[in-house]
C-alpha cells in the first residue's frame, strides 16, 4: 500500500465554464507535491464522458504542461474506479465550475461512493450555486446584499408585449435606472448583462434564460470590488481582502480568464475596521450556506452603505490570475501548501461524518 494519498483531480464538465476548469486543473496538478500525492487527472468532456487524462500525466512528468488540460484519453468509469480506492487513501478535488459540478451533483455521487472530496457538500454546493437560494438564506441572516428580484423564464415566455413592458417598468422602478441580469445557476460572469432600458433588459433576460430557467435581476452597486478567500470547515479562516479594478463596465468573463486586463490588488488600502467587517461577513456567509473547505466571497464596498455581499463561490478559480490562491499566498500559504490544507480538511470532514453516521 502506497504511503502517498491518491489525489483525483476532476476537471472539464458540461457547463459554460468548461475551459476555466481545464486551466485551473492544469495548475493544481502542477502544484500538488509529488512526494505526498499520486495525482490522477480525470477529465469530463462536453458530452459528459469521463476520461483518464493520460497525456496530462505524461506532460506533468516531463514538465511540458500546456495552458490547459484536455479531457481526453481512455474512458474512466467513476462507479468502478471510485469503488476501488480501498488500497490507498483517496481524495477527489472537483474543479468543476457551474452546473453538474459545483451545484451538489458531483458531490452527491462522491457521497454515495463514500469518497472524501475537497469543497462543500451537497447542501452547501447547491445553496451557493443557486443565486436566488443564496440571497434568501443570506437575507434571513441579515447579511447586506444588493436589492434583487428573481424572474422565471416561463413567466417571461408567456407575457405579451404589454405584460413585458409592465414587468420591465416594475423592475427599473424597484431596482434603479441601471440593473444587472444574471443566470441563477452559473458563475465566472457567464451570461451576465447590464441593462439601462426596456430593450437592453429584454436582451439581457433572453441571454440569462439561454443558460438557466431562472434569472436574478439586481440593482447596480457603485463601489469597489472586493474579494476574500475562506478556508476551513466548522471554524473557517478568512484571508485579508483583495481588490479587482476592471477595465470595463464590470468584471466579466473576458477580464477574468482571457485578456488579463483587470488590475488585481492583493493588499488594497482599506481601513482595518472595514477589513474586520468584511472578514466577519465572509465567515458568516460561509457558515450560513453550510460551506466547507473553500470559498471565495465577493463584495462591493460602497462609500456610504459599506460592504455589500455579491456572491459566494464554492469552487473558485485556481488559475495563475485567480484571486483565491493569490490571497493565501499573500499571507504566506503557498499554492502547494494550500492544496495540502484542502486535502487535510476533506479527510477530517469525511472522518467526522463517518463517526456521526456510524450505526
């Protein structure tokens, strides 16, 4: 029996965030300490087929990893392979962003297979993935957020022109002259639009509904974009804040992952009292949503209203420009040590759950 842990890195997936996941996985397998882990990259292609990414294993050995891993290679059956892990301590690192990966579905499979995994469980993943559920939970816990309304695609499709104009007028009157529209179950700013009038709002909702059956419509908050990294389980640690200064109207998919044009500041000038408030709110949101392992919590810092929570991301990006690992590096926790800590948390939680459910 090997003294190393087996670290299965799941990447790819069927969501619109497929490529981001492939980039994140490339950097995680490189950062994982080869003296501690036998790394097995497993890619899920856009059709939902699972593959052992043999080329990634070869490239890792030769130091020739490209920009992103490719979810290709021999078929890999999760029911069979995950059922044969008793000979070696195994931990799964699901780096799957968006639906069918970050929403509790993969987590449910891993729970059924009784395999330890990094990140939030079924409930925490599902709650944090659904922006409407997130907002309802955080409202109950009195965590400040932007004003919002949820819109159902079925309602949208069945309204006539007068009905749509009435809905649009109502949304602008309630939320302000500029509003954001987001798919309820997606991340990385995919499908997010800014609307100023009835025409742009109609197009924004159509785009959101091309990704999900529900959309969130929010007031536009003018403020600094602040992010914090959370690490842990029952007693989470929270990093110092980082700041995003986008070049465009907002921090969209292109700026996050393609053109690297946004300015990322890991030591922004923020008053100590506000930093403490941000950290407390991030920890409170993490616990309220039943998160575990890791999360990136995003805020707007308004000049008068103070911190306003934007989103909680339970599987944050792990690319070279991603804020989550950079904020931990800022306080002395290297990328490799961060992976180690996440593995330890996963094993501790799995052991605790086994004790709690033992007959």
